[in-house]
């Protein structure tokens, strides 16, 4: 009798609680509530992204999960320095082409100037604008906020990558320009006038910026839409032509600018992605000077990580080997 009374009272209190705060059984509202963070300026936290994945029944791959889990932790800055085989081949081909262009800069400039017309002028105007920081920032901001509105994380990441890569490219451009001081074609001093104070022809910052944006777009969407790289790099090439059209840069300037923008962006994107491509590079992290107690930055070279063969592989095949490999695998995962 007492247990029945307890059950009845429990049901009464439960119905009262439900009456005071009705359950939200609207699946659409629940989805919107869970994903609401994607429309905020700062996006979703690591925990929210994992919750969204659980809600959608999505199984996160190890790289994505590791990225989410490490977002809220204080991390060092990794600057990758190594190029993969494809990038080395690109660099070698560009160097060869740049040397040929350097030897014939004046002849190439003469051809471009002799073929200017009323048609080429508006093309050059568009190309010059696409290579400016204003255009790059506008494309980046547009990508980010459109991605935020439509809850498209890839588009949001593309916008962030554009900003970060553009900053990295701008640093490289400024350093090289100030070092070489090459005279611009419009000054009439010829293609081989270097180390002049105030001259900044080598290499083309506009071309570098255009190829930076093109590289981010291509890398983000080449698997989904194979035609994207052809369109993106084709549009960036208009900026390279525009810089020669207006006698702002020599042919070798725009060639090196295009390659530099592409390679710096590839390295920057790899760094932003947590060095998933396992490149060697320099890691910068904050610390305390043990002698003075003051704040300082530490630099440490990190080589490419090579996975050593598992110790269990030396055991003969059988149950013992399987158990040993499972234990070793769990131990290695726990360390990371």
C-alpha cells in the first residue's frame, strides 16, 4: 500500500512539473537551438561542435576530433618550413621560368605595352583591384559571414584562412621588397636596377595577394568542384597581367609573386590546420626565463614525425600478438 502511494505521488509531481515546463518535442526547434552557435561571430566552441556531431549522428574523424578538443587549450604557434614534392616541383619550374623571364623582362614588357587597347584597360582595372588588400578582405569577410548565415563551416574556414594567409604573404612581400629595392618599369631605368631606396618592384604584392585568395579557394573546394582551381587561378592571372599592363611590375616580378603567394598560403593553411600534413618547421611557444623570471618566446625546430613500428609486430601471429598490439595501441593513444 505504501509503495502504491509513493508511486501515485511521484506521478502527480511529474505531471505538475510537465505542466509548468512543457517538453519541447519539436525536432526542428531542437536542431536550430543546437546549431545556433554557428550563426554567431565567434562560431561554436569545441564542446558545441562535438554536441552537434552527436545530434546529427555524425562520426568525427580523428583529425577533426583532435582539432576540436585542442581548440580551447593554449597552444604554441607552428611555422612549417618544408615543402612537399609537388610544391618543390612547382618551385623549381617557377624558378626556371622566372630566370627566363628575368633575362627577357624588357622584351616581354615591350610586347605587353605594344598590345594595349581599349579592351585591355578595363581588364587591367579589374585585375588591379582584385590584387588589393581591400578586395581580399572583402572576399574573406564575405565568405565568413555568408558561411555564418548559412551555417557552412567550410565557407567560414575559407574566410579565416584568407585573412591569415594574406597576412603571412604580406609579411613575406614586405621583407623581399625592402631587401631588393627593384626599380619599377614605369621609371624607365630598365629591369636590372636594384637596391634603390624607395623602389619596391620585386616582387608583386598584388599578384601575391590574388594568388593567395585563389589558393585558399582552390584548396578548400578542389575535391568538391574540380573546375574551381582553373577558374580561381585564371582570375588571379588577370592581376598578374594588369601589373605589367600598367608598368608597375616586370614579368619576373609577377611570376615570383604568384608562386610565393601560392606556396606561402599552402604553408600557412597547413599551420592553421594543426600541421596535419606532418611537415617539419619551427615551433614558437611562450615561457618564463629561468634566470630572470621574465616572459620570453622559445623557438624549437620540429622535424617530421616518423611513426616507429609497433613492438608487438615482433611477436608471432596469434592471440598474444593481437592482445599486445591492442594494449600498445591504447597506450600510444593515451599519450597523445
